[in-house]
C-alpha cells in the first residue's frame, strides 16, 4: 500500500512541470531541517511556484487514495493545497502536532486554511486536533467549513454527537449540501432528528424551502410521530416508505 | 469599464459598500494594512488584524465578485509604540508571502519622528529582500517635505522608484513624484485629501502616465465610489477614455502586479478552485460596461462630485 504522503508527492511532482525540481528539493530539505522558518516559506511559496490548478487525478489515483486512507478523497484538491498538506506531513518536529497546526492556522490566508483543514484525515494524533477543528467549524467562510465537513472521514470518525449534530445544522445554515458529509446515515441520532425537525418547522413556518438532503439523517426516525408528521407536511411521504 | 480601487480599507466598510462598488464596475481592490482608529496595545491584536485582511476580508469581497488583495506593514502612527512595533516587525515576514499580498504598506511618516523613520527603513529593506512593491503613505501635516523625504529614503535604500507607489499626492507634490520616477497615487477623499474635480484637472495637465486613483475609504467620512465617480466625471469633462482607463485600472494593475500576486486572469479567468469556493462574481459579464453608479434609490449616487 502506498502511503498518503507518497501519493501526494507523486501527484504534486507529476504536475509541477518546470517547478518539479524546486518542489522535490524543497520537500527534501524540509524533511531534514525541521526548521519552522523553512516550513513557513514553503507554505508561502507553494501557490507562487506551483500555481493553483486542480490536481489532475484519474480513477487509479482516487482508488489509491481510498486504499491509503479509507474515506479520503483528494478530488477537488489543488496542487498548492496538496503540497502544503504534504509539507506538514513530512515536517519533522518535536512539538505536539496540534501546536504546529495551530501556529500555521493562526496566520493562515484563506487558501491555506482550506488546505490545512482538508488534510485532517491524514494527520498524526487526530484526537489532539479537537480544538483546532472547532475553530475551523466556527468559521463563516463556507469553503473552510466544507474543507472539514465534505468528502472526509474525519468528522464521522472523531466527532462526538454534539459536534456532529451542530456541524450538520451549520451546513444547512451556511447553505451547503449535506450529501458530501461522510457518515450522514451511520451517525444519525435522535437528538439530531429533534434539531432537524425544529429547523424544518421553522423553515416551513417562514414559508422557506426545506433542503431535500435534510431527509437523509431524518429517515431512520421516520416512525417517530413528529418526524412522520413533518415529512407529510413537507410532501416527503416517499421518505416514509 | 473595469475599475480597480487600489486603496480601500474594507474592514471598516459594510456589505452595501461592496455591493455598490461591484455595481460600479470595481473588479479588484487593495486593502492596505493601516491604523484602525483605535491604537492597538498588543502585538497579538495586530497579528489577528493582518490575518483578517489576508483571510476573512478576502472571502467577504469574493462574495460580491470583487477580487481582494492587500498590503501588509506597520503604519507610521503605530510605529511610535516601540514595544508594539518590535513585535509586529517579527511577524511581518510571515505575512509578506501570503496569497494576495501585493506590497509592503502602507508605511511612511506621520509626524516624522525618529521611530517612524526607523521602522519605515526596516520595512523598505524587507520589501527589497522579498522583491515586493511598496505603498507609501505620505503625511497629512508637513506634507510637501514629508513626501520628498519619503522618496529620499526609498532611494537611499536602493529601491527602484518603479516599485514604489507614493500615495495621497496633491497638486503640490505630484510634479516631484512623477519627475523622480515614482508612481503617484491620489486618494479621492472628501475634505482632507483630494477632490475628484481637482483630480480631473490634474489628469488634464499630467495625462495618465504613472498616476493612480484610489478612494482610501476607511472608517472616516469617505466614499467607496471615489474611483468610479472620478472615472465618470473625467469622462464627462473630456478626459480621453484611454487615460481614464489607465489611472482607474491599468496603472494599479501594472504597479502592484509586479508582486506576481495580481493579474487580470484572477477576475477574467479565475482558477477552478476559486470559482467553486471563493469567488462568486462573474465579472466577465461586467467587462466593458461603463461605470454604473446611478441607481435611483442610491442616496450616495446622487452627487458625483467629491470635494
């Protein structure tokens, strides 16, 4: 099995064109030096040298990603974002990983934030990033929120029910889709169902549409009278069957 | 006509302003790091401010289809707080290479003190090391001398005048700024800086070469449509459209584009990831349109003149 950092390195270098030499050398230096300054500079130079194009990935690449880390999908990652996550993965440090992450997150620009949070399923000591993930989820920058919530196994595997439920609710509030959230069915729970029923009733009372994918986490509770009544009122009887 | 406002402190402005600017044809703007009115007393608040202008504010602008760039630096007023200044100087290199940072600025003199001079020079050295343009804030008081002195110091530190934008010029300073080869910024700011009728006369006299118009809109009484209104007034008063396009769009792009962080592509053909996540506008549809600031209900559009 190829490790995620090997895959990232291959994808970045394959697509780096004339900058491949620079990228390979910088990454090698970074892996040896352990100097924070080198890491900051690499993070800053990544989009300048490599550009911001989407990674070109074929079905084989996506399959390799799935094997390397079940649930991880690099589809839609950009080359600079991939290089930044890679740098963080290979950077040797004595500091706890969460501290290093925080140091970078505090001063991150938008694209850096997106990259840092997209890397979540790949980092060591995932439980220690609890606070950092909370900071990202509170962001009103939708793309940052989506970097945590969409197409990644991290929330499913590491969030407690409270955080999970509020992530789903916030997704509705920031007008983003629920379907790319991994574990939407498995992590359905009665408290979330209650929250979503309240939310949907509020929407209906205000004459606003209810997003369709809201029924996914509700469907396991379709026997519940409140859920059933709501589904009927919203014209979603088929979700009842 | 596509417009750029190369000096706008959007952190102090509302979404109405973003909307009005987008409607008026502003496709990109530059937010220089500045004094927010209330002096900062912790290095950390300054650091978070810099994070805001490379992060949150960039996102906010993108929602209105405006590309947001910024400059980072220690402003002249706060340079006088030595403890703060030393701390900020340690952090600046980490921000100077962030995405969308097009210059070190706005830096320069306020009261022309020894501390202002020290941090101005240190930041000029940083800009030179990183090959970034510089946005120079010229003082409101003792302006003429302060402006000359700012250019002297830039030359002393070996900066190419073509990499330096001297901002807040007026009739008294423009000749020297242009003659010495610097870019000459003009802030169309009611009462204290430049009015747009005066600006039009300057364009008539000097043409468009190396002249840049900005609004400098901030927390004070100022007009985020300064560039759009100036463009419209200039066209009405017979300034050639090519000149107007240069001073309200092209020159800013050329000057700050030297950072490698700002290109027409950013708004005409943005990368896929930005189109999905960060950039709501479709400015291609707006391209080629005349500055549009006359919606009937818009209180601020009634007056074209900025005194």
